[in-house]
């Protein structure tokens, strides 16, 4: 569906043919959707892949049987390597460095549990007002591990300076934890700089990339991260219940959970007197436990392949342009921007402050078929998160409606 989705602009940028791409988003027939940082609508290629799989499943034909089971690696593992290969290409990794997961936090939990924590160690975590809520700090403190926070400037609405990260990290730090893009206001962290600081002290860096993958161009080699996890249902536009874990070096890591998918099998009955699973996979697949959602990952692969054809540099450029345009229009009507204005540390997701309850304003906008998110935990503001197929006209209509409530 996305062949030849590019057109040449007069300024020389290789941008996406938005008019053509919009035909792949059926939801646009009913509303303007600006909430991709929460969940994305189903695009036609994903729906078509899932519908084909349902047909294959209904009749138990050869296509379906080749996909069972779904997990692990090797002769017995169906087509799992295909979806891993697509994701590896998307983020600049090797297929052996990719594991399937059920969600971002399942992947993050897998590596956090696999690390060792010497007595007196610490973990450095970015501003908890910006990081997605999780039990991680509690989990660490329950095990006697010191948690050190690095706070964003401007009372949580600015950037996280590397100088502040450097003050917190020392030779007893096990890992630095950060989101590539923070969910409330679209702050883009300097992950490459954080990785360098962590590695200078012998620590790892663990990255939540859920808001980044499908939003900006992610290159794990350039970033030099140790672990990166993401789901697919936000900017990547895949189904819920599917995710990926990138592991740079896996040889010395022992997974906490176990199952049939974490290691290669003996093929012969007589060799399995101590079990069929011989050991752990020599890959990140050692973190896979059992069967994964076939239908989910069929859809995820279709979504990833769609973005590979679009080109993530093109998607990022488009989203940064839309973010610029949105900020300009918001400032025209005198609203305070809760997102960083520095292009180096912001993204296409924009948050702004309104008078009154932001959640109530967001509900009024939704009633007008303009889908956004708002609330106190979104930096007391409204978050607008367009995607590559949104237009200036979408934003203009949003601004026109917003004026009624601010």
C-alpha cells in the first residue's frame, strides 16, 4: 500500500506524500486523530495482514501451520525470525540482538532482573515526573539498591542536562534508566550522551523507547545503548500485546523466567533424558519464554515494514515540521508550551497549558472529533501527538476548536 509514498518538495526535502498516505488510515473518515503517543489507529496494511492470517487460521492451511509455534529460534520456531529481522533493520541492530516481548515493560523487566547488584550499588533514573509510571524504583529499593534521580530543568518542563546525569553516576552505578522521549511533553533525552557517561563508569544504559520508535530515527549502534525496549501500538502503529527487546551483549546474561523458547532443543527422543532444551540460545532469544501472539506479530511486522518503506528519517522530519507548526499556532493564541522549544531536545509530541482542568478540555475536543489527551499527570496540560499523515489543516481545525475553551 505504501509504494511510491514520496514526493519532492521545492525546498529539496524528501517528504512523505501525505495525501496518498492518508488513504491508509480509515479512521480519518470519522475524526482527526492527534493522540499517537497514547495509541495509534489501525492502518490498512496491518488490517490486511491480520485478515489474511485469520483466513489462514480458519482453514488451518500451510501458511498458518508454518507459523506455529511462534517464539524462540531454530528449525522448530516458525517465522519469528522474519519479524525480528524487520525490527532489527528499523533500529540498526542484528537480528540476534532482538527478542520478542509482550510489552515494553516486560522487556525492561527481563534485563533489569538479569543484571547483578553488588552491595552498595546504585541505579540512576531520570525525572520520575516525566518517566512513565512503573514499579521499578520500588523494586530497586526493596532490594536495598539506592535510587538516584536526575531532575529536568525548569521545574520538570526543561531538558535533563548531561552535567546533572554526570553528578549522579559513579563507579557503583549498575545502570542508567531513561526514556528516549518522555511521554508527558515529548522531551527528547540525549541518550547517546547518557550512554557515554554510563559506560565511562562501567555501568549499562537501559532505554524505554516506546515513544521514540516509529516517531524518530532510532539507531542503536550510534546511540551505543546496552538495552532498549518498546511496544508497537503507539507511533509504530502495530497491535497491542507485541513488543521487542534489543540486547547489545547477551552472552553473560541469565534470564529469570524460563520456558521452551529460551533455548535450542534436541531433535531426537533418546537425547532428551535430561530435557529437550539443551541450554540458552546464543542470542537475545534467551529472554523469550513461550509462545507469542501470532496474530499480533503478523500485524506488527506489517507495521514495521510500512515504516521501513516510508523511511524513518522522512517520518521524523515530517513530525518535527508538524511540531513546529503546532507550537507556532499555540503561541499565536497565547498558550504556554510545556514542551522544550529547543529542537535538539524536543520531538513531534507537544504539550501546552490551559486554564481549568486539562482533562475536561480534552474531553470537549474529543466530542468535536479532535482526539488528544490531557490531565494532571500530563504536566498539567494537553498533549497533542500528530503522525506523518496529519496535515496543517488538521492542526488548524484543532486550534479553531481549542479557542472555544481557552
